[in-house]
């Protein structure tokens, strides 16, 4: 299925794909893959180790949000050829994510539920970022836009559930956020392997 998806997008967007790949450097793609692998690994660790103390699981999630935020900050600072609005938005989302994750890591005494809410807010903003970019990238193929939108909507939905229903139980909240981190990590790896960043296809100034 993935092979078919790639073939369809390469067929429909050959010239556009050349433009994107030319602007996504090899180092940036490797960086994105590394961040994605770290996010996926942390999410799987949380999901597979439910008996570990909630505090440790929350710490793993915070690290995942931190590395994801660093990725967005990196994109915002280095990708000069995309819209300044997209760059500022990505940088802002990444910066807020990093701040929230650092708060969770270094101020653990306020209670686990509050810490999870902070993480959920950070992930919610990442969902908004993906949905926004997927929506405004009119030149991209329907498949790639749908890819961004689906991941963004999943992120928004599960993060919102955590924010709106903090009484679900700590383990349930942790698993929901781990799933969000897992989906976003897979999305980052997939995008980097294809050499595609829809931020380039948003309206450029």
C-alpha cells in the first residue's frame, strides 16, 4: 500500500517532487528521521511498559515532545525558502512544545495530571500545525494533503480528549498521549523518507 501511495504521488507530482527534494537537504531529512525514530521509540516504550511508574512514563512523553519541538524550531530557523508565516508558526509551536516539556521535566511537583495536560497542549498545537499546513498546501497532491490532515486530526482529537477529560485515569491519559506521539513520529519518518515537506507548498511570499 505504501509503495502504491508513493508511485501515485510521484506520478502526479514529479516536477513538484523535484522542487521539494531539491530544497530538503540530506542532513535535514536525516535529522527528521532521527527525531521520528526517537519519538516512535519513546511512544512504544510507554505503550509496552504500562506497569512502570506513571512519573517515568510522563518523563518519556516529555522527552518525546521536546525532541519534536526541537525539530519544528530547526525547520523554522533553517527553511528560508518557505512562507515566513509558516516558518514563524512552526518555530512558535516548537518553542512552546520545548518550554512545556522542560517544565514537565524540571517542575514535577505540581501533580501528574497537570503535567499530562501541559504535554497534551503541546501536542495539540502540533496537530494544529499539521492540519493548517495540510489545508493551505493547495499545490500538493490530494494524497499528501490527506496524509498531513489525518495525522493532524488524530493529534487534535486525542490531545483534546486528554485536555477535556482529565479524570479518565492517569494510565489512560498517558496511553492516549503515547499514541499521539507514535502517530506523529511515524508521520515524520514517512515524510522524510519521501523527501516531502508540505510547508514548501504553502503560499510563498
